[in-house]
C-alpha cells in the first residue's frame, strides 16, 4: 500500500469536512477524498448558493417596498451578472476556508473520486490507500420526476440557483424546503412563479398550521400555488417548457424539479465492501453511524433521517469520535431541527400536532402570533406564528414550530430546551430580553396553559 491513514473520509461536504477535522483533532492521521471542491455540494451548489440568492432577494424586496419603513430607493434594479459573481465568490470564500482548516489540522485532501475495496480500504484513481476506518459522506443527488429528465430548460435546484438570466416565468415542481426557497427568491426578484406540489399542502413535512401561514404569504407575494396536482406531461423546447398539472397547463421559461434526492452511492462500491443498504438505497447503520462492515461508517444524506447539512456534521463528529475511542453519544434524530429559508422562514423540531396526537398521549398546544410581540412591529415581522406541542401530563415539549422572518435562528432555543429535558413550564418562566422576536416563544409557552400575556 502506498499510503495508510487512521481515518479516510469520502466526501468533503458539511458532514465529511467536519468529520475529517474532528478526526485530526483526536490525533488520527486523516485524509478526505473530494472529487470536486472543498465543501462539497452544500457549499458550492446547494445550501450556500441558495442562501446567497435568498439574501439578495430580501435586500431587493426591502429596497423596492421600504417606503412604509421610511426608506425610498428610486429605481432599484437587479444586476443578475453581479449577483451570479457574488454567489460564486461566497462559495469560493467558504470552500477556501474549509481547505484552510484541513491544512491547519494536517488533513490531506485526495482530489479524486473514491470507492471502497473488498477489504474496506480506499480506491482513488489508480492508487489504493489503507484505512483504519472509513467514513462515507458523499451526500445525495437530485432525482427527476417520472417521465422527465434534467437538461436544457428543465433544471434541478442547482440549475435554478445558477440560471444565466433572470426568467420572466418559472415553474417549481415540489414545494418542500428547496422548492419553497426557490419560489420565494424568484417571486421577490420579480419573476412570475408557479409552485406545484403533488401532496395536499406546501411544505408537506411541516405542521399544517405553519404551512397555511406560509401559503397565505406566498399568495400575497404573487406566487401561484397548486397542491394535490402531480405534473403529468412536460414538453421542453429551446425557448420554453410546457407542462400539465391536474387539469391545467402552463408555459414557462424554466422548469425546476425540486421533488427529492437519492443517496449518492453509485461510485462507492458498497456491495463489494459488505455494506448493506435498505429503503431508498440508504446505508444501514447503528446508533454510532457504523455500517454492517465494522470499519466503515456512513453519515448525512446516505443514512436515515432528514437530509440536512447540520445533521450530517454532527453525525460526522459522532462517527470519528467512536472510531478514535473518545466519549461520544449518538445523534438524536428527534432533535434535529428543520430550517427553510423562504420568506417567511419556517423552522421546526420534533412532532407536528397531528403526529403527537397519533402517539396516544394527551396533547396540549400553545400558539402565539408574532404580531403580539412588540419587536414584531419594530422589525416588520407580524405575520408569523410560534406553536408548541406538549404532553399534558408531564409538560414535555413534543414539538415546536416557528414561522417568521428569523424563525431559523429562533428554533435553537426550543431545541436546547427539549435536549435538556425542560418542559414548556420552565420555558414559560425564562426571562427573555426585550424587545426581541424570542419573546414570542415565551408567550407561546405560556399559551399552552392559556396565560399568554400579549395574546
């Protein structure tokens, strides 16, 4: 063998790059295999480019509609080329930061596509590398809808975030987190947006009350929404795309398919290495991310649970701590918060109200509209909602849900309370700074027992 490592991580995205750094911190000789750029898809083609464009959409929207706030921006316009350059620069900056951290921690980057050998080692190019342990972190790939392939004006989510020009009309198929973010950005850019979801609500994974708030706001922004209507026919031309959904048709400049993703295992050679896969091709693991091959671990979109960057990162930490023999504890999937950066943002953790009732427990719910918090008037964030779902007997918070302009920041407090086994009663007595949007969480906790002050 030409080279040997204690830990080899295949994939340099948010799960893989964090795993590699943590392994090196624990004294493991570590290499990370990345065929593209440091940071993987998240930093270069998904999460970070999306949020970069969403931030510009927010600023542009404020510039055009800020008169009520006392801001007048005459003839505000969007420079699409400049936006594309900034998107690329942001990703380049963060990818460079990842590489710097690898270098700082003496993690070697192997710039190639990696696969497993029958012995559970690494094959990259023509070289074989011996591994004490391997962490699989290759993420996921976009899936087209039946009968439709990506290409030309039919794009995946990365294609939507990197269009060469701002379209006059765009259709987004799939109203989950990714689809909602794309629709939210483009409608604020001034594009006519059609959002199509085959299930009966947008944001299908979210509590129905929260989805209703977002849908109402989307419609006010001008987004055309069609739920319960799968796309059945797509005709892609050189200048436009025609589609049928339900009993309706549309013609748009681009069609974005944001309907789902599949584990990226094709190149990994998992079968030869004795790594078992299950539903949807996901790799089967134990609570510490170990696969059926004892020297191979898997994290992130490759395994059970939501496909979220922050979940992957923590799973990477757990995996390499287990490999190094350090004290660790498994990731509690129930406490991994979802975060959707549309306008308004949506964030949630734990069970929806409907899911909680299915457990057979006696459930209590506290809801508080953001408009009741003083800060909401100051920060023009009055249309959102905080909802807490609790066990009536013991006060355990079973689920928490937030819609609002800063929901993705607000959810962390609720995750922390749940992780530390605090109940809604404790949350209702924690003094929150004033004036902040977090005060809405305080009143939502109090609303469970019917004594929200500002309701």
